[in-house]
């Protein structure tokens, strides 16, 4: 015989049912809070990152334009460059640029960006869950700003350990696009254009031909800074380690590419021989077309046709060493350089984000 066993557990009382509802309600609030934090905040951070990228790009672009030519029509607070780059860096191709603060006297520009979400108030991004907790959080303001500066670098990791005298640069037709032979050796000869290279000028060291002591050795580079004194590497022989650099430049020139070199300029000397030092005064940007450092070696004596003509027409001797090129205004963004330092403007300018 089967016996039916009845459930002996008493039904929930109304007070217990009410307690369960409260717990569920509390848990729902907690879950919504977590959702608001994880999803809504994540959305805001994602929007912030896009706006920051747009502000950075706009500030750097305007600094580059102004660094090359402050008279450029785009070097202005109402330039279209910043809005264009802000939109390009937004996933929805839509951002606002509330302000572009351009300070030409201070070589500084600040770009402010803000969200421009369709259906939301200006400068804001809508939320998905936070609005359920509190309607006043239905949208949140999101913006970014970036400041960039431009001007001569105060410090540079020089990629080629050769310095030129201030006299050599100041006597040149700077920035006019004219090719010239930039001589590197220190003792003058009968070449008329070599008037700067005389020990009586106070800007040369006997036996110091512009070469700087590399750090580390054979690296073809060294860290230099405005006002710093750098040891000379005596003799006019080509310096070890730079053959790799010249090989790269030669290949680029033969391929029709542009080679721009940033070289230090010195304005004072002290000491003699191996103890001699050059004082770094500025940096110059040179569009290289050829060089002559050593006779009979294709790598160390290379010129494009127009450079060879400069050497021939100038009546230079085999003992005259240096680059053939022209000074240009060149603005660069280089992690191995730092802005500031008060160096003279010889066309080499750096742009850098500072905020």
C-alpha cells in the first residue's frame, strides 16, 4: 500500500516574502551599480582616450606648422587643422574643439576637445545604466586638452659626431635653398670660402676638425646640449662607426629620397689637441646631397650630380672635407631630443607635447 506523505513545511509567511523582495531589490541596485561602473565608466574612458588622441594630434600639427613658418595661414587659433584631426581620431568621426589657444610669442599651442555624441547635449556622452540609478547622470561631460611647444632643441642625441663653427653657418646663405659646401676641417688654406677656418678666429682648435668624441665609442652618436662643452676627436680621419650611417644615407640619396641631418653648431673652443673642447651653441638642419671625407673611397666620397658641380665650381681641394647640402627649416618630433635651452634658431626645430 502506497502512503502519501504530505509536505510538512509550513508556507512562507508574508513577512518572509517581504524580506526576500527587499533583498532582491537591494541586489538589483548593487548589480546596476556595478554595471554602471564597469560599462558606463568604461565607455567614458574610451571616449576620453579618443578625445585625448585628437587633442594631441591637433596640438602637434599646429606646433609643426607654426614651427616651420609662423606666417602660415594655418598657424592661427581658427585653423581647420585641429577640428579635422579631432574628428579623425574619433570612432564616430565627430568631436568638438571648444578652444585653440595659440601663443606665438611663447611658442606654445593648447587644443581642447570635447564629446559630440548624437542625441546628447554638447560636450557630453550618454550613459546606459547610471541613468537608472539617478536621472541626472543620464549624460556626463567628457573632454581633453593637450599643449605642444615648438622651437630650437636644447638637447639632442646627435646622430653624426661632427660640429660646424658658428662662423661657417652665419656666413652662409641660410634657408635660401642654395647648395653649398660646408667645410669641417679646422685649419684654413687658400680657399677663399674657407675664411672661417682659421685658428686666429678663436673658433677653431689646431688639429680639431669638428669631430666630437663619440659615446659610446664607434657609435657615430653622442648626447649634446646647448651650452655644453664636448671633447674634440682630433685629426681629420673619418670616425669609426659612421660608415653604417653613410651607407644608409647613400642608399637613400641614390633612391631619390631626402636625407636631412641635424648637426651641432659651436661658438667657442678651449684647450688644444686631445683636450680641446667645443661649446655647443645651436643645431642646424641640413638637406644633404653629398659629402667628401676621404679620397678614393666611394662611401666616404659621394655626391649627387648637383653636389659634384658645387665642389667643382667652388675650386675646392682634395683636402677640403665636409658636406654638400643646403640649410632648411625642419621641424621634427624626436624622442632623443628635448625642447628649450635657448639655442639660436638655425632652422632645426622640435615639437613636443608638454601637457
